[in-house]
């Protein structure tokens, strides 16, 4: 295969075979892929970069393992192509998707398989280029595989569709940033206006004017005509933050505008037309609200043509330090003075272990406070951490657990237990037994040292061990 770049209409991507030594059957497919516009190359030492193709003849356990390795934990998208119809007999494509394939095609199930494959690869390469661009990477910072997959989905939806978007997630996770990005990337809307409306601040008596606008004299204080959000967002994007707070009567009126694209100003009988992309955000579960009749089901399905859930910061711990460094650079540029660009190791540990109920917004505020306290160009040090943010004493004598505990892993274990039907009492028993086993193992069998780590007496530890082994306490 060629290692040289292709022309303007070609897309460069790696191609691998499974089994690895069975290239002969796939060479004809590679030739057709090249003719369709693929500039293929072989992964060197099993390492890949960007999207690629895995040609296979048998969907066995080994091909699933291969997908995991080539995809680097989901960082790279893979088109798995079955060269024969029988290759997907049995469970079908689903195990391959779970193993890391982005899509699965059967070669002889299409009249133009090579063209179909290259179209996907070209789309993926274009999306990856946008994800790596400053417009995306400087605003929605994060390098974790899950975060990168989410960014790809957002970019692809923004550029290649005009679907209404519902962004969900806890407060402070960046929902408004996603709305701004969708607007900036949308080739149909980017030059027009982005209108932001916080539904929690809308006064019911003035809600009609906020959305529809009003005519002069329509009500007391209406000294001049005014455009509302629907007019201002025409040919642009309307972002409704905390859309779940909209009263039911306003939900009905919003539904009518979204469906028909027409509205009347308050105090007017003239119909106006509007067309905008609707992006909504909420930290509530609107499907639950729908069941409780707090949110209209027909409106939900209109605004949620595409949904996007932003993870909390505790779900993406690998992004805490990259985000903190990004915020630090922003803070230093904002005050116009040279300063630190990184953190002392002790501060890094604090940032990693700390809880962030306010998510990314809270991390940004904390880093900003550190930057304002810092003097000079050295590392952000422990003294730059505001006193109220410093970790309390930890250990068996402090009476307080260390910051950062329980972590996401602990919460996930509890979640799994509850989903499996394990009751609270059993969870407590298993947690105590596991703590004892770990403490004894870490102390190399020294029960006195293990007891000190657990914060219990030697006698209490012996009783717990006997109970765990099925012996009666006494």
C-alpha cells in the first residue's frame, strides 16, 4: 500500500486485515477502496492514528480484541468491513460495535461498498479535523476518549444536520458552551444571530413580550415596539437555557412556533414567520417531568431531535488537570501579566482529589482564585490555594475522610450493586469486609497495623475477621 499522500479528493486512512496474515482476500477490496478515493496505509507496529478500516472474514473473539487495540480505547474510529456475508453470522454486528467498531459493513451487501466506506471515512476525517481545531479544542477542553467521542457527535450533528438539540447535564458542565459551538459550526446559521434566553429569569407577566415581542402601547410601559426572541433568532439559533422551567402555557406557545414557524407580537394581529435552530438545555429529567405532566411530551419530542448529555467532572477525572491548566492560561492572559503555567505536584493532587459539585464552572473559579493570589512566574504552589480550599487533616485521628473520597469508582460500584438488587445492609457488610481484607493485605498480615489503618481496636478487628469467616462473635 502507498505511504504517500493522495490528491484533494482522497482521504488518508489506515487499513488492517483480520486474520493479520490473510491479506490476499482483502487486496481486491483495497484496490477498489483506492479507486473510490482512499489513500491507504498499513498501521506501523500496531499503532493507529485517526480513522481506519479493518477488513475481516470471521467475526470471532480475536477480531473483537483487535478492534480494541486498533481503536486505542475509542480514540480512533474504525469501519469494520466483513468481506463475506457469513462473517457476521450469529450475533451480527453488535459485538463488534461493543468492542470498538464505529460502524460495520458487509462488502457484498451493497452495490457500491468501496464508495460507501470512503464516504464514511471522509466524513469522519472532516469531523476529527474540526474537533482538533481551536474553535472546538479551546472551548470544550478535554482529551479523554469519552469526551472526544462526545465532541465528535456534537460536531457532526452541528455541521451535517439542522436538528433541534437538547443538552442535558448537571449545572456547570458547559451546556451554554455547547450551544455556542453548535451555532458557530452550523453552516446555515453561523453568520446570523445566537439568541440566549434563560428560562429561570422570565417573568410570567412579560413572557409573551420576551418570546414574541410587542407593539407600542400593547401594555402599560410598552413605549415602543420591540422584537422578541423568535424574531431576533430568525435564520440563526435560539438557545433556551433551563427549558424545563417554562410554564406549561408557554410550552404550548413555543410548540406552535417550532411546528409552524409563525407567531404574532403581543398587541398585534399580524402573523410573522421565523426559522431558527433550537438548542435547549436543562439539568432536569424532562422525561420524568413529562410523566408528572410538568413538561409537554409533544414539545419534548420536538426539542429533542438530537440529545446530548454532558458528563459531570467526576465522570471525567482525566480532564481535570488539562482543564485547570487551560483556565490558568486564560487567567494569566486576562490580567496581562506573565505568570505560572502549571501547578506544584501537591496542588495537582488537591485538584484531582477535590469534589466539584459545580463541575467545570467551579474548577474554573478555583483556578482563577489561585491565579489572583500567585506572584511571580513559578508554579502555582500550596500557598496560592485559598485557606478554605485546603485539604483538612486526614487519617484515623482526624475524624474526617480525605478529600476526593468517595471517588467515582466507589460510586460506580455502589450503582452497580443497586442495579443488581443488592440491599443497603448487604452493601454495608461487603464494604466492611472488603476494607478489612485490604487493610490486612496492605499491612502484610500485621493485625495491629491493619487495626490502626482502619481506626479500630485490635480486638474489634479480630471480631470482624471471625464474623467474616463465619465464626460466632464473642
